C-alpha cells in the first residue's frame, strides 16, 4: 500500500504516544529514576527544566522566565524519538507540523511535571509505590535484555526451512489454499435407498442422476474437503480425504441412521506462500523460540550452580487448606478445568526472567 494513501490523522496517531512523555525523553526519565546520568547530558541539569546548565543554544520555550526547552535539548529529544521509533521517519515528510507538535508535547509534559512537583503529588504514598513498581519492572526488563544478549543464538537457514515445512499447515498466514477433494453427495435415511441410488450412478455424474430422479434439492456440494474442513461429519470427512482414485463414487455409513452416496471428482493439492517470501519473519519466530529455550537452559543451569531450594511445603499446606472447599474435583474432571485455567494464568503472570524481550 502506498504510504501517501494513509490519512493524515494516522500519522498524527503515531506521534501521540511520544508527545506526552517526560520532558527529558522516555529513557532519560527512566534512567534518572534509576539513578543514572543520561548520556550526553550534564548531571548539573536544572531540576526545574529540561535544559542543561552548559546549554547556550537558542531558547525555544521559557516557563516562569526560565529556559525550559532550547534548540539543543529539543533536537536531542526529537532525534531520540526518531531513533526509538524508526517508522516515524517514513511519515515525517507527510507531517509538516510534526516538529512543532512534538515541541507542544514537551511543553505540556513540563507543565505536568512542574504541577506534580509543586503540589508534592510525588510525595504521596501511592505515587512512591507506583514509582517503586515501575523501577522494579524496568530493572527486570533491562536485566532480561542483557541476560539475553549474554546468551545469543545463531539460526541457520536450514532451521527456518525445517520450521516452515513442519508448520505450514498449522499457520494460517502461510496457507494460500488448503486444497482438498472436490466432493458432492446425497444423504439417505435408509441403506436400501442409498444402494438403489448407488446403482443408478455408477460412472455417471451424481448431480445429473439426482436431477433425473428429482432429487436435486438433496444434493450437497461440499466443494473442497480437507482435514480442516468444518460443517461436515468427521467420519465422512476422514473417509473422503483418504481417497486416492479419482473420480470415484462410494456409499458411506455415518452413525446409525445415515447413509451417504458421495462422488469425489478430483483432488487439489494445498498451496502455500513461497518460503522465500516468509523466510525473514519466520526466522524471527524461530530465533525467539530458540532464544527462549537457550535462556531457560541457562537459568536452569544457574539454579543448580546457585543451589536454589524451593520450599514446596508452603504450597502443599496451602493446597491442603483449600482442598475441603473443592471435594468433588477428583471425581469431576470437567469441574477441575477452571482450576487448571487459573493455575495456567498464575504461571503466565509470574515473573519469567528467561523470556526474550
């Protein structure tokens, strides 16, 4: 799709997340909260503004008579936005007001920062608790990032090809057409009726015979039947997809009260997107899976080295305490499903430092 065809508000939407970030830029803000000195900035920056004390560039914005944004600080933050969001570079030519809008965002955030500080909102317990949670989350995110970098994986083209071959039937994005057997059939309630119709068909076209017998309204065109087909009885589907001779006509019993006379005229092979067209995104998928495996293996090894001991008795006591409330779980597997789902949800929500980021 031509990038010029997108409406202007689409591009503006890309900038919105960046416009209301802290004045020093998202990562600068995080670094400052972690006690770091952002690269390229003096640690003597004024606590009231986004301008370093040694910044003598042209002033763009003042607040209460003090420099809040200079050309140097503005260019630094705007360049950082472009670096962290490469997709924005493609749309900038279509957003003549982008730089001015970004400046407005910086000023807006500076005002919010000053309001929070001047009204001591940052001293509230809830604020400090939120800050601590953010601090902890960011530290864990960065630790995971650098742990991953310390355990790189090297993916070969053969691995990507093998993944493609093994999953092309499972990933809808790779399937152009699932193919299948071109099938038409008529259902009968009595076996004798099915046999009678079967003898009339023989090597003839089933639809033409049905027309002669005034049964056109009973003809069902299944079109292409394959292993993933829905809306067709499983027994019937499985029988059809295993046929190897075409055209062929057979009578198939389904359940206790149904007989089908089906005619399969041809088979169409499944079609997939060419490997070369999806090679790069699949490489990323394989790389992510291999990376997660490598990280988990590394973590497991470190657990042994660090002699990690888990107090399972705590969970056993907790499980035993809850057991009287759910006495029927052992006898009713279907009732145990919510518990299994809850357990899975808890496991997924738990910190997993070995996952790729």
